C-alpha cells in the first residue's frame, strides 16, 4: 500500500469527517486529494461491520481513509486497532497507549498512526493518560518532548493534540508545534478548529517548522441537518492552506 501522493508533495493534509460515502467522494474532490476522510469506529457495532463499510469509503477516495475513534473515546482503542489491521488504511487515530498495539497489528510502517495527547494547562507539558484505564486515573503529565519520544518508541507517526478548543491554549499549542519541529515529528491539531481560526492555527505550525501537518476540522463544517461535511467549506480550507504555503 502507499500513502496519498498529494500528501507527500505537500506539508499539509486536511482531515475531515464524511457523513456518507457520497459525501466522502465530494470531500475528496473538493480538496483535490489533499485530504484524509475520517470515518468513526464508534458508529459501528462490530469490527466486521466497520471493515465492510469502511472498505467502500476507501474505494471512493483512493484509500484516503482515516479510521477514527469518535471524540477521542479511549474505549474505542482496541476496535480501531482491529479495524486498521484488516483495512490497512492510510491514517489511524489512536489514544496514546494504543499506538504500539496498532502499529504491531498493522505490520508495516507506512500507515500514519497518531497518538492522542492533551493540553495540561502548562506550556511545554502535555497529558498522555488518554487510554481506556489511564484516562480514569490521575493525570500523567510529562514534557512534550518526552511524549514525542515515547510515541516514536511505540511506532507512532504524529501527535494528535486534542482537545485544543481552537486558540484557547495557544501558548501550549505553540510549544507542541516547536517540539514536533525539533524532533521531526508530525502534528495533528484537533478540536474547535473553524474557518475563522484555521489560518492562525496552521500558521503557528508552519512558522514553527513542523514537517507535516494534519489539521482536523470536524463539527464546524458539518451540516447539522444532513450530518455531512460541507464540500464548499473544504474547498475554502484548501484555498486558505495553499495561500499560506505559497
């Protein structure tokens, strides 16, 4: 398998949710391939049903499939790993403690596997206790550089920084971006990103020198009536991205 050519030609790849297979195809076209299409494992009752349905999403997007947890739900970690092992998607969302299992089950290093870390209220520090049990224990807060090194040890590709709350934790986000740049690690800012704050969030990562950036833009571009992400908004996000990339 191989990753999207467009993604490797560019520093930025959007990550958006599809409400249907038709919507997935629309989003793929709207972003001209510079996108990963998120499908949440949480909406399925079994691994078998998820694999069967997600295969169809992959077919209409040249396998630009991002297997999601669903709001960062740690209880979905094992299911996501099992789905990923069978589908071999381009991108997988995982909690911090699920990264090693997911990579081992994938059996290859090409698929992007992120690891969820959260703001801790202190720039330069992050919370890594995002797993099924650890999320219910006392917060495990470590230097962001250490969190990245641990993710590397486990076979992770990138930091999923969630929930950001848009620009609410801007100083913490800047520190994460700088650490990712320093270690040559990829960054996935997530949570509260809108058409209005996206340019600022992207600029911070670009200015820090992050090698690859995968911004997740979810609820702000979803039509509440249909549950689909609006292709026209994805087109606007792509336009803003290209403007910043020059």
